[in-house]
C-alpha cells in the first residue's frame, strides 16, 4: 500500500482579507503551502503527494514545486467549491491505482510534525481509519435554535479536530459513493462523510499537537512566525 499525502489547497482565503489565497502567503520567507508539502515530502514513509488547488493557481504551484525540486508531487488537481469536491478529485485520481492510503491534510496547517505523520501511517497499517485531534481546554456549549445553552458535553469526551485525516482508498471511496446517493448530502470534512455514510467504520484518534495550527486569520500568521522561530532556536 502506498502512502499518498493529499494536500487540500482549494480555499480562497477570504477570511484572511488578502487577494492572494492564504496558502500562498509566507511564513519565514516561504509560502505556507510549501511548508505543508515539504513536511510530507521529507517524511520517509510518504510515497507520493497529490495537491488539490484552485485551477487559477496551477501555474503558481507548478513553479513552486519545480523550483524547489519536490519530486514526490505526482498530481496537481483542480478543487471545487466545497472541501468535499477537493477530496473527491483526489479519490478519482487514484481510481486506477487503488492500493493506496489517502492522507488528507489542510494546506494551511504548515507545522504538522514527523511524529504525527508517523503515528497516522502506523494506525493505517494496523487497518484503522484515522483522525488527528487534541483535547479541548475549554468547556463547550451546545446551543438550541434560540441561541441559548441546551447542554454542556463532558470536556473529557471532546477533542479539537486537526488534520491529517486518513483512510484506506476503499473506505473513503465507498463513503463518498454512499454520500453522493443522498440528495440532502451536505459537504463536511472527510471524517464527517465516513461517520454519516459508513457508520460501521470506526475512526481512531491520533494525538495532535498545539503547534499544528490552521492559518485562517491575520493573527495566525504572527503566531506562525513565532512557532517557526521557536522551531529553529
């Protein structure tokens, strides 16, 4: 089974308030997406990489990959309006080579560690579907339609989701096949698709890390710069 990292970079980054998609903004003089791609390219157990990105930025990503000599990138695909469209593009790309694990990762999580990637692959090889998450330090309120508190779930049962999320090809393909038969299918993350449309498939949690942040707002860029300095000091 090949280990394939799928870098999901289809977002427009509108919440960042920039004309450039946030994955192309820089942290430490390097585009965020380059940090993410290199995290997987430099891991010895990753066999190849598939990048899913807005069609308008194919030239940019090709130039980035060529100029930085990243030969593990084998596919550059066009994403769609929803995250699920990007995941399905990767699933379709491997229809003729299904002996793979697909390891889906947000392009704007540039600080994923070797340890997380190794743990995800280990659990995949043990026959499990995998999500990465960290404990919630905050109490979480569930609200009702009146915007008042309906319940307070026990914090020990709550986790904050990160990526990667990873599955054997046969599992994630079947989950999406089932989802697409549902006229009320609403796009969610890949774990949500598996939970809703392949409910017998358990998803095992790999412990994430606080530094595995998602760059969403301007303040996250400053935090990213700070994390990068700590990593090299």
